């Protein structure tokens, strides 16, 4: 290390530090969110935390737009900064964001929690649910005893999940609960559980099997010969295009 810390020098020691202070976690790296990309998603048993790294080699040029995207997707957020940013970072992130500083001390990295993260008041549950893959959403539907909606898109399924959440703004004495309500605190636990279980080595096969069953059902119920032919072509194309790809997505305990 030469005194100017870079992102790739910070990550692995940071993961060890996060495990030390938070206990059970799972790290997912480079998650697309809106127009930005989250450096790290830290999965905790009851929440998701977005983590942005601003090393000494980085600037604040994109931080304001990144903050807006992080605030849509995660229950809480943390910014990790090199020592060159430590004095001014509080001016660039909301007061509910956590701040961790990092500097080199005796050839090792020293992390300091300058400010603990607080609940994100702008979190959007629909955006958080969109982090789940379609097969994971299907598992959530099974858990919540919902219809399968096998031929529906993610946005439709997410909307149906949100409809099952009781309105907390209604007076309890007047509240009309939806059928088989989904309570937010249990939903957050289930989302984390699914992300802890996510297996990147089987993702292509899981998606292939999910889509295969989806198309199979459509083929069984489709009466129009032309539409059946189109579905058969789509099934062949999906089987051909779903090939395993090697890519490091996350660090697992």
C-alpha cells in the first residue's frame, strides 16, 4: 500500500470488519439499482444495507445521485471512506446514513465507525422486492400462500404482494385486513432468508427450470396453433441461450 487507498484494497478487509461487528451477514457485490450500481449489498437477517465505497482515489462527483438510488432500495445505508474524505463526508450524505472511515496503520487497514446507520425513511419496499429473482419471488409467493401467477411479470407479482400488506396508517379499530395478510416485519425476514440461500452456481439452471415450467403450462393451455408454434420457438431459444457463465458475484461465509 502506498498511502492512497483504492477500492480493491479496501473490500476484503472491510468484509472481515463487517462480519466482526454485525455477525451473520452475506455480501453481494456490484448490484445494479436504478441508474447506479451498489458497491456492496450487506444482507442481515432482518434488513438489507447498501454500502458505497469512496476510496482516496474517488471523488464526490456522482455521490448525490448514488445516494438517491441507494435510498430507494435499502433499509439502511453506509458510506465507507478513505482518510482523505473523512473530514467532509458528513456534508455529502444524509444524517441517517452510517459512516465508516478507513486508513492504513502499520501496514494494515484500520476501520472506524464514525456514525451508525439509522433506518432509511425513503426506502421503497417494491424496489427492495425487485432485488429478488423471479424464482425467489415464486418461493415468497408459496410462503405467503399466494396464487402462482406463473405467466405474470415481476412487477405484477410485487404489486400483488404489496396489496397483502395491512395499511399501518389506518386506525386499528377500523382496519380491514386483506385476506392472508403479509406483515412487513415477517416479509423483511423472508427476503433476507431468500438472499442468504441464493446460490449463484445454480442460478442459470434455476431460471431455466422456472421458465421451462412457465412455457410448458402455456403450451398445454394454448389452443391457437400459431401461438403454440411461437411458444415452442421461444422455448428452444431459451434453452439455447441459457448457458452457465463464470462470474464472481458475492463473498459467502
